[in-house]
C-alpha cells in the first residue's frame, strides 16, 4: 500500500482539496468516532454538505500550534536522531482508496512519520511516560483522538510506524516532550477503515445528516439559515412548537434552580475543606488554595502589556485578580459517581 503527495500553495486551497470527493482525513476520524474535543460526526458532514465560508485565518489555538511545529520538530530530531521532513499544506492520498487521505506534520524516511501535538492544559492521566510504544495489544499511550489520527496516517500511507510527539506543559519554562511510537497493526487498521468507510457511504455519499454534535451547534446553524430581518413576523405556535416552548420554559426554570443549588453545594464542600487544600473522592477532586505566587506576581504585568490575554485568562478561570482570595477548582474523575 502506497500514497502519493499533493502540494498546495495556500491553506485555503489545501482545505478545499481535503473536502473534494468526500475525502476523509486524519482529523475527521476521531470526530466520526465521537472522541474529538473539536467536533463530532455532524461537523464532518457539514464540511462536505453545508460548509461554513472560510474566513482566511485558522483559530488561535491552531495557529499557535502550526507556528510552533518547526521548533518542536527540530527538538524531536535532536532527541531521536531521525531525519524528519516538515510537510505543511500537503496531502497524502492513498493509491488504492483515493478518498482516504491524511496531512502529516512530518515524514521520516520511507518508513515512518511524526504527528506533533501541543496541549496547554493536558489531562495527565491520558499520557503515558515518554517512550511507550503501541503495537495493537495494549491501551493507547496517549489521548484517544490523537491515537486515532495516528492510526489513520498509518492506514493511508502504508508506513511501518508513526511517532506521536506531544508537547505538554510541565511547570518549567519549556514543555515536556513525550514521544510515543505506534507500530502498524493490520487488524486494527482494517477494522478502523471498514468503520469509517461505512460511515462515509451513509453520511457523505448518500448525504444522510447525522445528529447535531451539540445544542449550540444546532442553534448556530439555524441562525445562519435565518438571518435577522428588518421586518419581523410573529408566528403563532402550533402544537409541536407549543410543546417546545413549554419544555424551554421549564428547562430555564430548572437551570435557575440548579445554579442556585450549585452555589450552596459548592459552599458546603468548601466548608468541609476548611483550612485544608482540597477533597478527594470517587467523583472527583476539589482544590481550595491560594493562587500561586508566580501567577499573582505576573498579573499586573500581563494586564498592562497584554490586556486581551489578561481578559482571556481571567474568563477561563486561570487567574484571579483579587490576590490573596482563595480559588476553588473542581476536576471530575472518569467513571466517577
């Protein structure tokens, strides 16, 4: 099994080529399988059947990762001794199944490749120690969506191995780099191909729309379909709409009650912690402590030099302007009850 290379002069042309002929790329596979934080099956269907106009710029998190790829690749080569070739805005097309494509970050000789990932806030339990290999027998050593992307690279290219190069923060100035080698495992790749091929036939070729990935996505699409008009008509609700209005009213009332209850429960948990640092249980853990001195000291500098960044960090709960005020965090556990 081999693949040939297509090169493009711009990101816009590259994106358009990926959607040609109902192609399935590596980033689509975890979305189809429902394990990607960047969208689900509906987002893949939408790219082919109801695409959102390209605005010319990738989202900030993606732009940062793309900008850091050359440096990460250079460090990867120094640590492993391999000679990798950076492959931006390139598509590899399987010679036997032309709809199966991938856009690797780097190719290593004729046998391997590399997938570079940056994670600002990793869930550490998802990442095994660096050097862990996968050969089809054990659980994935990295996050599932990254593993599925990597398997699709192997499926498309026919290569023997692929390295996941994960750049993770470690509290130091430079992030950790954890490297995981995925070896080609024919039964797993064949099974994955059959599942993706079946989904593609139903939802892309036949055009059957999958369910929305989220209520917010459904709402956004309706807004695009029905933009605001100068003249607004008031429509009398039929029986179906009336039932939805009742459900909407009741949900809003329930949310208000739940938010109030959440405040009381959170206060009760914090009271249990008291002067301690946190609680640990089967459902998760709650920390209750001061912002770190490094974080507190840098607040004023960040606010003066990068006000937009300061607002983003504050909105995401990563900093607290009130120095000395204790900050509460809750982290759910997988499978917790």
